[in-house]
């Protein structure tokens, strides 16, 4: 909420100084956020909310996968 306020208050000032490059600035941040989501957040499509804790628990290799949660959900573990 605070960041939204800051962006709203600084947008016009940034637009005056950066002109069209301001939209490139926001496009770069979108790419950064998308990359973070793809690399660090697990896929949860098809996983029931009750099995979500298994997705977020780490395996012995330090990775979490939705496949383990899907397997556990289908086998009843």
C-alpha cells in the first residue's frame, strides 16, 4: 500500500524527467518480477488447498515441488 502511494506521488515527476523512458523503467521492473516468480515460486495448479503445505515444505535437496503434493494427494498420504 505504501509503495503504491509512493509510485502515485512520484509518477508525474518521473514522467517529466524521463519522458517515454519511464514506461521502459516499469517494463524492466515487470520483467524482474516475472523472472522472480518463474524461478522461485512453485507451480500450484491442480493442488488442493489442503495439500498446499506440502508444496511449500522443502525436500531434502532444498527444493519444493508440486509433484510431491500431487502424488500425496492422489495416494492419500
